[in-house]
């Protein structure tokens, strides 16, 4: 509920759409319901072969955003994707990069992943800045629907070898043991 309320306070300029699914294009309380539906859907659809790990991101006990790690056929492919957002009042302070570093640490150090992926619209400057500050490789661009038109989505990936060059030793994972199985 705290994440839903944070989303209702604002995530992005309403003139833009940083998400593939325009769930923020509605007014409260529909916006909060859209947030909750997303998390409920992720939980309901999670299986061994296709999972969604949704994390609330906190700073000094305040919920500031959310980060999701998704895996499809992870046991064999060893690839997981990331997605995240921060409440507008928490943006521009480096928290997006911190969230991404934590998600990458989970994928590679916690789950023994081999590849991490992420995507962003060509004009999502904040997301692209975070992605390009890390050793991702740009995999290409594709056309996808965005609100009422088609636009360019950029795809990126990072291998374990590239992550090992920048991984941090100050990120701690706890409680993962039972979940790994």
C-alpha cells in the first residue's frame, strides 16, 4: 500500500510515459489500484519457471520506490531482467543506480545468473543514464506501442564477466537460502 500511495504522488511527468504498460495514465484512486493489481498479478503468475521478485526500496525507513527482478526459464537460461521506478521526490539522488546495483548483485551473486537484461524507451534519460553508467551492452532497438503511437525501445544486457568488473562488496543478501531452491 505504501508503494501504491507513493505512485499516486507521482513517478514521472504526465506528458511522458516511461513504462511499456501505461498504468500511470489514470487518476487516483485508480492509480493505486493499478499498482496493487500489478503486484498481485506478479505473485499469482510466479512459478518455478517464470518468476517476479518485487522489492520495496527504502531509504531511512521511507519507501522511495520499487525494483523488480524477473526470470523466465531461469534454471536453464540463467538470465533475469530488471525494472524499477522511484517516486519523483526521490529522483536525481543516485538511488536508481543503487537499486540497479542491488538487483544485479541478487542476479549474479545471489542466484548465480549468467546474464542480466533491462530495457528503456529511447527518451527515458534517467533510466538510460543508470544503464549506461554500468557495463551493459546495447543489444538493439525495436518498435513497440507506446500510448497512441509506435516508439523505439532500447534493450541492454550484461554478462557475469562484465558485472564482476564493477560488483560491489558492500551489498548484503539475507534470507535467500530457502528461496533459491
